[in-house]
C-alpha cells in the first residue's frame, strides 16, 4: 500500500518531487506509525463490512479501526464480534484483496484472544488492537492479552492505546496517570504503534462539545491535556511515542457564527473555487485548522469518523518542497558539528542542533507521504486525491 496510491501514476509524477514509498503491514513499526495518516473508524456491526473496507482502501484509506466499543450499543457486542469475524474471514478468502492496516477496537482484554482464536487464518489481515480508556491499571491486562495472542497466532500485533480517561483529564491526577501510562507502554514498547487521544471523552467529563468553528485547541481544558500528553509521552529523545490527533466530529456545516477560516487566495483557479465551496459546505475549514494545530503541537495522523476527512488529512501530511529542502540541509553529514545556515529558500534560519529532531521527523514523514513538487500546494494535492 502507499499514500496517494489511488491517484493515477502520471498525476502522482506531476504532483510529487518524491513520491510516497510503498509499505506493507510487515514494515518496521517506526515507518508504520508515521504512515497511519487518517485512521478511519467504522462500527464492526456494518452489514457490508468487507466491501466497505475494500471500498475505502480503493479511495486512499491506509488504516482503519473496526470498532466494538463506543460506536455500537452494549447489546450489539456479540453480534458485532460475529459480524467482524465473518467479514474478515470473507476478506481473507478473496484473492488479491487490497486491505489497509486493520485494527479492532475492543472493550475488554478477553476479547483479544477470543477474536484471534475465532479468526483463525484470517488473523493475518489484522495489524492489531485499539485499547480504550487506557491507564496503567486498566491497560496492562490488555497489553498482556495482546502479547499472549501474538505468541499464539505467530503474527505481529500492535497496540494503539486510547488516552481518554477522567484520571488523565483531572489536574490532580494527571501527572500520576501519565507516569503510569508511560510505565505500561514503555514495558511493551515494541508492541505500541501509536497513542491516540480521545478528546470526545475529555469533553464529556465537563459536558462540553466544540462547535465546527472551533478546534480542540480552543477548548482550554482539552488543550492542556494534549500539551501534557505530548510533554510526557511524545518526546523526540527516543523515549517518546507517536501521538495521533483527536477526532473531528463534523461532516456537514451548521449555521455559522464566525467567518469561514479558509482564505480565498489559494483557491482562485479553475476547479479550486468549487473545492473551497465544498470544503466550507462540509465544515472542513475547522478541520484544516485543527490539522495544522495538531502538527504544530507534535501530533501526527488523525482519528476520522467520515471518509470525507481522509483526503484532507493526507493532503496536509505531504511534506512541502521547502520543508524537505530545510530538513535535508540540516541533516547533511558535514553539519554534524552544528552551526546556523540560511535556508535554501532564503526566508528563515536553520539551526542544525535544535532543528535536528524536527528534520528527522520531517524526512520520515516524507518517506510515507512524499514530497510535493516545488510549485505544488495543498489545493492541488487535495483536488487530485478526491473521488470523482
């Protein structure tokens, strides 16, 4: 699989200075954690689940979560498990079926070995499990079950813990909870692909819900948690983990209180004006701003609940030619001793030692999302990746 793999080769050649690389579910964990991109959630109860997975993969989705937790009613769990096993078994029997990275969001540790046993050979389609409401106390049994199931089926299985518990939100217990989470995920580091933020649960603890005109960073009680999670769990010194951005809940605009946040100037040619109108109609200007703030705050990838969000996340994940130029200059071997240099674009200072970690992350993102051509921006990338 590859990002923008659904785009015609001649179009990719025009858009990219360096095209996204091909990867598989067996690629190194460091690469896969950067490649997750827009992780699309789907209830495991969907009656056309197998076809839905293939449909989304054909539209550019590279990671999906099939959910047995909050997205389905408590009374539907058993039916959801049965449906999940049936459809994954069906997919496993389809020759040449191209599936994305697939994860199952479970409710209890016991579901992990039970599902692995029920799937049998079809477990080869699974990349791992999403672990809800993760704390040290609740999370360790999930991780132990995952490790045992991995040994039993002989397939590498990743964990993606969701950080969404009240203990993490409340100031008086936050640091202690984060320290416990770190102990748990550090012990099972080789199995933890990424940490996911459950901002909807954070908001629910205070009876809040952000409007489509606002981002998670405008809700200060939520923004403070994101900052502390990145501070303690997302460090670039080798001790940190990939932390993914929170879900965007909206896919059609309500009545607006504030002006649209999407400037007209990048959309002044051809089909681009229609694209801007489409983004505004579907409340995407808020999503665009939140993705930019995710990146600025150290998050990579995003939880998505609607397919229309996926191409937006991926278009904004492509490394610009300017970013690539700066990162490559900073990491040149002859710069190992440090120093300051003017960027090739002559618009900024690149300081070798302080910017090294940023440059390394940027080149990793460039591997999986590619490097845009020198004159290619978000509008061209998004236009090319949208379904006809």
